[in-house]
């Protein structure tokens, strides 16, 4: 499928059962790959171009200083504007690779090959590229959408269970945006999501991004679970994985929906979410640690006003501004529910 964007831009999206070399650029390409997936790439007889960087990335290394040596290396090797970067890895690597591509020679083309469920369901679509600053996640970045995104299920079966579970929360987030609790329930009960779940989530996100590329309206719905989630992730010192933090943020959003009388979620659904997230309770930071990150979040209107996405069963979410004091109460309720289970 193609994601067509304003200004004549387009992203080709391919969902594959197996890795196929014909989806790589025909010529003039360089590879930036996550070291952890190199063995899978090689076992599938996928090519490596002369200019290949295999790196280890993490939220702690998602910094501008990590990118600069890549740019210097490309310049030293004679990479020019006709080159295409293939970024192969999880959401951290594709975020950083896309940003590096946007900066090099004021922008070269790039292809995203996300290897984690989290990246396939979320980070790969939409053109958001960024690195972290001391003040918070993804505060330095640019919109630079990939010309192609290739999703291959070969990578998913190699993921540790914790990372598969983490990625699944981005799919559950999409089901809540769609207002489809049956889809959300099926995801809560499965071990590994089906390829059809990934295709549905990608198509949903692609449609939303097509209608609102610069996040002026509808695209803000994709932030469901992220306002509190990013704060939890950063305040935990990244002891929480991104998807885990989004899951906690999504549960908090459901609780907030009820507290604001926007909607009531079925008790069994809330209970199941809490049960799946309960093992994370020891990693959840205090409200006092979260608050500074919330106030610096990109989605914050002011220090005393947070823009929050409120899910509604059977319908699209709504956007609402709330005070930090309201969210503090929800944070306390979230902790209570996790520790009960």
C-alpha cells in the first residue's frame, strides 16, 4: 500500500512474511543496522552494501552526539545526495536513522525496516524522527518520512517476550483509537499478534497521517497513552520500555475517561489491562518524578494545562485539556490497581 502525503510525498508500505532483497534500493544505498538483528539479516542472505554501520542503540544513546559520527563517516566515504539510507532496527534506531537522513546534505532519502513489534506498529509510519534531550523524549527532531517502509515478520519471532509484550501495547492503543474493544480484548489475550493485526494498525495510522501529516488535529489521537507514558518512561530512567509506558498511559487514560464521566469501560476489560501491566508496578515512578517531564512534554499547552486523549468505547477518542492535579489522582489510582493485581 502507499501512504500519500501533502506536497506530493509518498511512502510505500510492504508487509512481508519473509525478508526479500528486492525491496532494497536498486543502487546507491547505505545500511544503518541494529547489531542485534545482524544474524537474522545474514541468515536470510540479505545483502550488505560497502557502506554499512552495525550499531547498538538504546534510549540512553538516543542523542545527537551519537548521530554526529555517522554523518562524519558518510561524508568521509563519499555518500552523496543520490544515496538512500536503509535503517534496520527498532524504533530508537529508525528514529535516529531518519533524523540523520534528514540532516545529511539537508536531506537524503531513507527506507525504514522496523524490526520490533513496537516500531512496526508505531514508529515506522508518519515521518517523525527525533533524539532525546536531558529535558525529555524526542524534543529534537524533524518530519522526514521514509520513501519505503518494509515490515517483515521474520524479526518478530526473535524478540524477547518482554519486547513482544511491550510492542503489543501500541497495537492495543490503536484498537482504543478505533473504539474496538473486541480487537483490544483479542490482543490482550494473545501471545504474539497476528500479521493481520499489524496490517490493520499500520493502515489505520497511515490513513490518519495522510489526513493530518503535521499533527494539527486528528493525528493527535495517536498520542493516546503517550502524555503520561512519556513522563513515566523518562522518570523511570528508561527502566520502563516505551510500549510498557504507553500501556500504563493507556490504562490511565481509560481511568481518566471514567473519572471525567466521558465513558465507562467494562470492568473486566480494565481488570485485564491491570493484570497484564501489574508486573511493571515496581518500575512505575512517583508522581513527583513524573511531573517535571509532563510540564516539558511537546503536547503540553502550559504548566497548568495538559492536552490529553480520552478513549471512548465504541467511538473515536476525544481531546481534552486537564490540569496536572486531575492526572495526579489518576496516577495514584493506577498505582493502586497495579499493586492490587
